[in-house]
């Protein structure tokens, strides 16, 4: 028994060196070669960081495309979903008010055109994307507020649409932050 | 067919393409035969020397278990104190506090047991030091413990009669050097180059396009996420687990992560067959497990793609499926696929919030964890399945009126008693645990805990009951996912689930290893016309029936009160 205890202690120490020092530090060093130096790829404007490429952020102004509802208001230091069950009455009220907001700010929009992702909170609260349909229903509003042609906005949406992986696997989506920055750069 | 479905079919096929050769490779590694990774031998020899281990020393099953339990107890003590004192230790750039004793108790058991139920949140509850030196360390060694225990079982059936089951330390170390570590390096690199942070930089702050100040948690996450999946651990680096865009940046990384959590459990089944030179048996087991997986997965995908009927009633388009708690870049099909695998295999990582899935999806998730033997966790999945096999052998033996035999060894009263006790343990822990929590919720709503019992549940009615049932089931299965709406960081849940995780981990390792050790030592009876063959379709069907009947009888009432009741209420 005593032998096992001593072996356990020694083995644990050796493995800590291998698994908690050598392994993670090697990966961190290799990560320096990746975009963002392994610390998350940043998006900068005029030399200032205005966001992270992978993280969604809150857009509420009418001239911007809106992202998905977030249970944590896009707090990137406290990610979480709403964890609301599908039949929770309070939750359903919340969804109803999101539908109403969308209808109010997008005149002419029909309820049946609203895709589920625009009225439901994402899993992380940081979802950077919306569905193609989610972008399509906002084109008229953005174009009108910015006083540009709908055609132009449509083109930008198409440019910032992420196609399925290799054209085959998974859904397509639209990156909200990149799309909005492209709009600002017009 | 749409790209979402093609995506998951491709993921499953790729998993098979990797797992099958990996299984053959593992059989050779643990048998000590020549493999192409033998260039790592010097590393292993170094570890043996520094640790004072002589791998030529053979152990019987009792010595194997002693070694296993000794080192696991050591990790419990080491990790408990590290977590409590993390605020006083270095590598804590965000200044996170030390854990309370009850939270540290829960967390350390949860990670030693390969469960990774998390009652803390990754961004604020741990430091870089404890993320790496405690949690990530345990993700490696707990997976290796499970694999080594399974290899001990393999050894018992390789030779005709033997008490010499090899050296536990050798299996344990090889599981790390020949399997977990090399694969982790590959997966971590893929993640890093797709955007997951891997550096030790502290929290960042920026002003967003609309002018909000945003704090961003970062840190060495890629390293952690690789082993969290390969070792079927499942504990997230960030609070939102693999739904977080840093943990899982794209559809590609999503495929890589869900494949990494699946390949080792699949490979272990193949390895079993090749190791004991009974390939047909392995394929039979593999077949039962795969059919079981599909029976759970297909209805899950259908239910999520169908969307939320309550939202449909409100007039919202449900063509994109149910999206609450899900991420657009994965979509409902890949999220449903993941949710089945993460509950069938005891990973428990999530790429979408299970609490917000449809009632029937919740039913399949719960059932997958209750069965806990279709593939199952690293090594331990096969141990759980072995118990089902022994029960099936016993019942078949009774039906045809012969002494039950398994692989040429008589299965007698002692082995059956152990198997029966292990079988009864799960329903006992799950049902008693849920009953106690329901009782406290109803009768002691005002107890002065960090979260008062009356505020535990994030959802009313049947779904609230499911939250408690899920928490306890996940603990017993060492799964670690949760209906995360549950207010679980308080002394009640920390202690209750801590105890359940501990019993649900170690007894189902001790039981099967003991049975295998006892059987392996018995006289070998050559196969004859009267032998009950365990590698036939008939016996596969028998095992499947045993699994179905045992679990249905144990859990139907609880499932009826939770997800089924919610489903039927929503139909109204």
C-alpha cells in the first residue's frame, strides 16, 4: 500500500510537468503563429479595438443589423444561455415582446417571415451570426435609415454570408459585426 | 437533402473512419506489440523511472484496484486544497476568489470522476493555475484511469485462465502517452488556428461599435478543450461550454470537437475484440451500441428540427428549427446530434443549452444517461456495458436451463451478485437523489443556503422537475451536462451531487473489474455445442432487451413526471 502511495505521488508530479507545463506552453507558443497570436483575433478601427472577430456584440440602433437576443447582454466575461424551457410562460411573453419590437421597427414585416433565431436567445449569449432570413428581414429598415438603395445592402449581406463548410456541411449564416462594419465603411 | 443533415452524416462517417483503425492500434499498444508510435518509448521509460515504477510487476485485480484508488484519492486531496486557495496562488490574472469548501468538494470529485459537472463558471470561478494544474490535469488522468481499468478487464479474458492482469501503471501511462496526449496536441492546434485562444493573456476590454464597454475573458482554452473532448470529460473552459464562440468557433471545429469525444469510446469496443482475439464479439457489441445510439438520436434530431410548437402558435417561422439556446453557426441538426452523443457518451459538453431543448429531446438525453452504456465514457462505457452483458448471460442461462458462461468461464452466484448490485446502484442514486431534492424543494423552501430551495428552478411545472432529475442523472452517469437553469451552487446540491458522482464513478469501476478478475481466474471451459454463444445476433438482441427492460422499469415513472408530462401538456 505504502509503495502505491509513493508511486502515486511521484507519478503525479511527473505528469504535472508533462501535462500542465510542457503541453499547454507548447500549444501557446504555436498559437503565436495564428491570427490574433492565440489570444483571440481582434478587429480594429483607427487603431482601436472595436471587437473580436468571433464574438457577437450588441446592436440596437436602426441603422445597424441586429444580432440575436442575448441572455447576458453580450457580456464576453460571463457567457450563458437563458436556460428557459420551451413552455415557460414568462419566456413566451419575452418572445412575444421581441416579435413586437421587430414588427415595430421593420414596417411591412409579416410575423410568418420572422425566423426563430431572431426571437430566441443564443446558447452562449455571444452568437456572432444570424440566419440569412434574419438578415433579409432587416434589409429594408437598414437601407431606409441609411438612405441607401436596398440593392446595395443586399450585396453587402451576400458578401458577409458564410456559406456551409465546403458548400456541403452545416447551415449558412451572416456575420453581424462584419456586415455592420462594411455598412459603416460605405 | 439539406446541408445540415449532410453535415451530421459526414461527421458520423468520419468518426467511424478514424475510430476503427484507432481501436486496432489501441489493442496492439496495450498488448505490447509493435506500433508506429514506439518512438515514444523513451518518454515512457523516463516516466517509469522517475516514478519508481517497474512495469514487469504483474498485478491481480485487487492490486489493480488498490493502485487505481490510491492515486485517485491523492488527486482528490491535492485538487481540493488548490481550489480553495487559488486566490492566494499565482497565475490568477483576473483576481478570481478561492472556492468555498462545498463547491471545492463538488468540483474536485466531479473532475477526478471524469464527470465535469460544473457548479462554478469558468470565467469567474477558477484561475489559470487551477484551470490547468487541477482541472485540465484531471481531464487527462481521469480519462486514462477509465481506459486503464477497461484494459484490466481486457486482460482477464485474453488468456484462458489467469490472475496476472498486467501492470496498472503501464496501462495508465500508455493511455496518456500513446493516445490522449498526441491526439490532444492535434486537436488543440486545429482549435488554435481556427480562433480559440491558447495564450496566457488576461482579460481584455474594448469599446464596441455602438459604444458599450465590453470585457472579454480569455486564456489558455484550446489546450483544455482538446482533452475535455478526447477524454470524454466535458467541462467547459468558459461558462457556455462549447456554445461559446471561443471554445467552438466554426462548423469545422464543431465537427472536430464532436468527433474527438466519440472516437475513443468507439475505438475501445474495437480494441476489446482485437485484444481478446474475438473480433466478432466486438462487432456484435458495436452493433447493439450503434443501433441504440440511432434509436436515441433520430427522434432527437426530428424533435429539434421541428421547432418549438409554442413559438409556432405565436406565428414565428419554425423552418430553422428550435433555436433557443442554440448557435446559428451549428444549427439545430448539429446541435441535436451533439446532444445525443454527449449524453450517450459521458462527455457532457454542450454546444447548445439542454435546458431549452424540446421536452422529447430532454427525454432522450435523460434516457441516454440512464443507460450510460452505448459507447459510454473513455473506458468506463465498456465496463458499464459489461455489466449488462453479465446480466444478459445470466438471464439467457436461466431461460435455456444451462449454467451461464461468458467467454469460457462459468458465471456463478458471486459475479451475479456484484452485477446485480451495480445494476441497482444507478436507479437507487438517481431516484433517491431526485426524491430528496424534490422533498427539500417543497418542504424547506426557505432554508438559508446560497440559493434558497424555492428559487432553485429556472422554469415552473414539469420542466422544473426535469431540471432536478437531469442534475442527479447527469451526476450518476458521470456525464456533467446540466439543465443549467438549476441554481446549483449551494451546499445542498454541491454535497448531494458530489456524493452521487463519487459512488457513480468508483463502484461501477470496481464491480466490473472484480467480476472480470474473478472470471479470469476460473478454469477455462472449451466451447462446445452446449455453449451459449455471446457473439450471435440472438444474444445481441437479448442484451438489447435486457438494457431496455432494466431501464424502462427503473425510470419510466420519473420520466413520465418530467419530460413526458411536459410534452403532453404542450400538445394541448
